[in-house]
């Protein structure tokens, strides 16, 4: 089993990307600069941040290496935006964190601590005035002056990143207040307001001067996990970078899913504009991003050979000692430099260890890597985090099969079924039900595979089963080797039974992008729905299937509420893949006696405007028109009115 934590150890060949970014941020002619390291959730962004933080440390390099001298004048600050999600002011959080890190820096801290103290007063004041408090606790600057830098986080609530300035209390002792303050603190407050009033320009000037007065030649700020933050926090962090911190000799490296950032910008724009065309919204998002992020850098998804190498190194770390595992990692890097298109597998591992025989578990695992990598790379879209989680689940299933003495479990069959489980739990459950009724040999699956092999009749076969089989993703999954018809699937579903009644929560994952879109679609405010609908068009095929599944669950839980119906109807009108089929499926399954009757009017209106959708909604339309419930009556009334 493997930990899901990020690491600076490069098992996926991303050091080349870290090296490129390091070259850019250490080029004085490029500064000031903001680089966006863009990639999917679990795509390796944090690992690159950790590599940059490690490699930009001058002490890491030997005296003989020119990099030590080059990096001696560079200060690196790592900031995790998600840790400060609950903080009262995101701008103050990032400004304070950077100043605290600089004040505590082992090389630069002693020289700039006093100036950091002065700027912290301004940041603390900005935070308090934004909250509109009449009384303030001891500011961070006071803690710095009396207790040292280490005392500041507790004073300003930065130790956990979750404190709220609203919890500040009036000092109880007179000694805690500035001399001459009135009993209610209003005179002290007014004096401090006049003393510490500042604006963006003055902060930038003072921050710039702080860097100039120190030995810091350039400041590199690594901002991670921005895509886990709420849209408001995303915008506030970007504004802090642009307005307060982007001064000469600074470089910011932002790790995020670009769709999350675009969604946050789109949502902010929708709130302010009320209504705007999709073209206008996209243009504003593009313009905003270009002003804030000068260099967007997209991380690639891992190829099949890279997935095989990654899996092989994970198993080497599992079955070999630390020294031998490091030999394999070092050798894999050399192999990658020599040929970036070849995989590091069994033969290469054996050669790395001097040709000695490998243990049976490692040998079996490396052979598995070679055969399973193409399926996993396609099914999981080359995402390293998902690969690691997938392997953990696969390992548990294999162990369970061994304990249960299930000797006919084949790795390639288990992998293919788990890919379906991972990417489409609805159809995995459907396949479970089919095989359970037919002693492990579902004839429907055989028909689908035959249609795929013959290249004809697939749509007609799929429609007779479940509309979700119509998606191109399902066709691609069925086409993966091996074919499953003729294989007894009962044992495979037996070792997966722990997931069948738990909505696959342990294996299936909803990405932050899907979660953000879902929240905004169901939020109930028009601006959020507008932004959510547009962002839904940016989802991957797997993410969209997940979103539609969650909308179906929302409707089935509360069929009387209309919001989720409106959302999936809009997605259908936008021609998102699978939306119409899912909407039809919902309408054929939802309890009509509980459904909102206005949905019947909406469906009739939709089919009147979009005649091309009628074949998809045949079963739903027939059910609604025959229904004696209110939703059916509403649709029938609408249909008669249009005919008249």
C-alpha cells in the first residue's frame, strides 16, 4: 500500500518540468512574473512545488556547484491557500504568511525582521478595519516586537489558519492597551487609524524597499492548492498577488486546475454583471487570466509507458529495501533521459540490481504493470494520484481474493472491471445486477461486445439496456482487452461487494472541479447557475458523468424540488454529452406522484423547441402522457394547448 501524500521524489518524470520553471523564475530579466502551473486534480502540481522548494534552497547544492552561488540570493516561500480557507481575510493571510516566512528565514530573517514588523502592522490593521471591529486584540506586530517571530502565529490566529478575527476580544488589562487609550478603545482606534492608514501603492513601495534593503535578490512564492479554495478565496489570493505583492524581483508560481480558476473568475463576473453572453464571459475570463498570470504552463497527462514506469517504481519501493529502491529510481531517471518513450519495467529493474533474481511478488507485480498500464492509462486519463489510489484498491482486492481462496481471478479482468467501477459506478452496479441474475454470464454484455467487434448495431443494443451505455466512453471501455463475455464475473463482484452498497465512496472520487460546478448549479442563485452551466462545458467525460449522477441522486432524494430538474434540462439544451439520455432516464424512474408538476410543462416545451431530442425522450414522454398524476396532467394540458 502507498501513502497518498505529495512528495518531492520524482517517480513520474516531472523533474524536467520543475527544472524548466526553476530556470524561468531565476532569470532576472523575466521578473516580476507569475507562472500558472496548470493540471488536473492529482496531476502532480504539488510534487512540482515541492521539487522547486527543495531545489531553490542554496544549501542543497555542494560548494562546487554554481547553483549554490546562484541561489544564495533567492528566498523561497511556500503558501498553501487551502489551509487558510477559513481565515477571515485571504489577502491578509497570504501577506502575513509571506512576511512571517521572510522574518523567520535562516539567512535573511535577522536583517529584515524590523521592516517585516512594520509591514505586519499594516497587514494586521488592514485585516481589522475590513472586519469593522471596535476593539482589537494584540496585533501581530506587537507579538513580533515582544516575543519574537515564533510568537506571531498564535497572536494573529495563523498557527492553524482557521481562526477568525471576529473572535478578537477587548484587552482586559490596562497594560495591554496603548498608553492614553480611552476605556472603550475608541481614541486608541482613531489614533491607530490615522497612523496606519495605507493603500495598495504604499504597501507595494514598502514591500519593494524591504526586499531591496535585504540581501534578497529575488523572492519566489509558491502558492499551492488554490483549486481547493472557494471561488471567493481564489479571487482574493489572485488580487493579493497582483495588487500588493507583484513588485520587481518577485516570482509567483501558482499551482491549480485552470478550470477552477476560470470558474471563480466567471462566478465573480456573473455576480456583478447579472447577465452576459457566453462570448463576453469567456473573453473577460481570458483577459483576467492574462493580466494575472503571464506564463501558463500545462502539465501533460502521463502516457501508457510513463504509467508503467511509475507503477513499477511504486512496486520497487514496496518490495525492495530503501537502498535498492533508490538504485531503481536513479536508473529510471537515466533511462528516461536516454529515451523518454520507453517504459522502465521488469528487465530494467533486474539490470538496475545487478542482474540478480527478483522476488516472486515483485516479479509478478512488474509483469502486471506491463499488461495493465495501457488499460489504466486510458481509464484513469494518466492521473498519477488516481493511479496510486487505484493500485491501493487493486492490492486490497487481490489480497481478499487470496484469503478467500478465489484462484480464478485474472489481473487483466479485475483491472478492466475496476476501471468501470472507478469511472462509472452507475454502470458498474448495472453490470453487477445483470450478472447476478444470470449466474455470472450476462448476455447483454456479450451483445454489446459483439456490436463493438462488428462495428455495427451498438446504439440499438445499448438503447435496449440503459441509456448510459451510449456514451463514447463506454464504447471505449468495452473495446479494451480482454473481452468479458464468456468469463464468470461472480467472483470479481464478490470481492467488490463492499462497494456495491456504499455508492463506491472509497474508490470513486469527485474532483474539486466537479464539486464546484455541482455546488453552483444547485446553489439557487442565478449568477452561480450561469457560471456553473458554462463551467460544466469544461468538464472531462468522467467528470460530466459524475455530475449527471449526482444530479440524478438529488432529484431522487427530493423529487418535489424543481431546481435539479432545471439544471439537467439546461445541460440538455446546451447539448452536453449524456445529459439528454440521463434526463430521460430520470423521468422514467422518478416517482411521478411526488414530482413537481411544472417539470411536465418544461419537458413539453423542450421537446417542442428541440424536435431532434424527441427520439431520446420517447420512453419518458410516453410515461408522462399516460400518467394521471399532476405532472402528467400538466404535460397533457400543455400538449393540447400547443395543438390548438
